[in-house]
């Protein structure tokens, strides 16, 4: 077995545990603020499923902000997605393997079924490989098919590092402050035509970018 093969096997085996404990460690050492928490809470209290949408670069700390009862999340079937999937499963979430831009595949049907069963769904609409901060139509189609509202959310930290990856993945530093910002729900008319769906897609993209910029500026007072 080659060195490259060994490294790959180690990443696949240890990656989920490292990601899980990284989140746990950061959760213990950081202080968090949640802006507009009343938005998702109103749906959770009413038992209304939501579709949470956030950029791939802000993925790591999202388990911290979820306070609902049951969550399914879409992850890529590729290696990186499998690592994230197994890590998030340790938080009690249900992984759904697939890609957000393939509306007719099995993963899409599983998400529809999960929403009908009362699950919330988390989607990274620019994953798994980008383009960075570009919403794919899968999340819009899911909202159109199910009637579930899309709730955009973003995250940032007072002290952080942006990794040299395609999405500039954000890694908060221990003992920093973190902020989550929820946006207003976005609904999709089930009878909307192609132009309407594109308008909804562009609007979600705009709101996610606005929330992300707001989160990144949050600790830069003055």
C-alpha cells in the first residue's frame, strides 16, 4: 500500500472524529450570539419543517445553532462529503447522500419524504465543489415541491482563519466570539415558471451574501 493510499485511509477513518471533536472543542471555548433566533424558533415551536441554507465556507459550526428536533442534511457522496456526513451524524443528524443540483435523483426524493415526515433539512447550496457562493437550483426546487420555507443563515467569528480552499473555508479560533445570523423565510410558489424560480434563486443568493457580509463585519465595531 502506497503512502498516498495510507494517508487517504487515515483521513477517511479519523476525519469524522477530528471534525466532531473540533466542533465540540470550539463550542466549549467560544461564546456565541444568535441574531434573529426568533425566526427559526417560530417554526420549530409550530412543528413546521424548514430548509436551512448556508454557504459551504460556514459549514463547520452550524451544528451549534440548530435547536430543532429532527434534522436531515444533504452531503456529497464524495470523500469530503462522507467525512462531513459521518461527523454530523455524531450530533444526531440524518445524512442524505446526493448533490443539491440534481433535483430528480434519489437524494432529492429522500429530502421531500423527510420534510413530509416532519424533518428539517440543511442544504449547502454552493456545495460540494462550487462555484463559491453561487446558489444552485436544487434548494429552490425542494422548496417549490414541499412548500417548506427556506431560512438563510450565516456565521462568522471575531478571530478566524480562511483556509486556502475553493470556498475560503472559515475556521474560527478557540476562545473567540462567534455570531450566527438568521434571515427572513423565503417561500417558493409551487406554480412559478422558470423565470420566477431563477428570481427566487438569485434572491436567496443575494440574502446569503448579505448575511455573510454582515456576520463578517459584526465584530469590527468602529
